[in-house]
C-alpha cells in the first residue's frame, strides 16, 4: 500500500484526507535538494547564455509538467530587448508522437526527436516518477552520447534515470505514489523558472 492509499484508507472525511495529503506534500517538498536545484538553475541559465536549447521530456502527468515548463520559461520570459529562453517539450506534438509511436516504437518517440532537434551543448531535462521509463532512458542515453547535458527529476528511489543522468534530483516516494511526485516536479519547475525569469527582469514570471 503506497502513502496515498494508506492516507485514504485511514481518512474518515475529505477534510482529513486533504489535510493529510498536504502534510505529505510538505514532507516531500523538504526532500528536494537545494544543491540540485542550484545546479539545474545554473545549467538552464548557461544554456540560454550560450544560445542552446533546453528540452524537457516526460510521460503522462510528468509530460504535462514538461509542457508547463515551456509555458513558463519560453515566450512568457520575454522582456523588451531580450529574447526568451529557447525551450521545447518533446511531449507537445501529438501528431509527431503518434507517428513515431506507430512507425518506429513508443520507446523511441523522444530519442528520434532529439536526433532531429538536439545539438551538442543543449540541455535535456527528463521527468519520470519511476525513473525507469524506457523512452525516457533512451532519450537520456542518446543525449549523453551526443554532447548534451542531462538532468533527471525522479521519484521513488530514482531508478535508472538518476544513475545515468549527469545530475539529478530524486524525490523519494513510495511505489505508485505518482501524484505527490508529480506535484514535486511542478515545484522544481516553478522554482527554476521563476528565479530565471525574474533574473532576466520579468517581475513576476507570469
């Protein structure tokens, strides 16, 4: 039984469940490494400085966080006279994803996009609660082998993603505890994007 199932089983009301979920999130949030966040922010900043592209990739809810990352860091960061960050989510083109999944394989949907779009020096940020999604791992392996920096955000024990990424943040969560881990990914995204957009002079980020 994972943490959320246990919480639901032990909660007698929606109010009790809500309070318990928020307490659980407060605990998980405190596990997010500020050193890891500092590295992530530095690498994102250096990618912009060096005219490189930032790619963000994830499946399901993590893919939705990847899309949100582009929303907050891309055109939303534009300040008069300064370009926004060049950032791309590999989850956003439904036609391309379904074509690659059908014509190649679902395990290759992100790797093939990187083969087309990525250049040495780019930054690839991967989000995976289990840390073991095959399509995520293939993308990171390709990026590692072709001159990109890689940063993994993982839940549970970090899985293979934490092991093969150049740097990573692991949010320890119980098996199948997807919602809170994805909530934590959103916090990582918001901390990094708001800091960098405000550094560019966009006060507030939205």
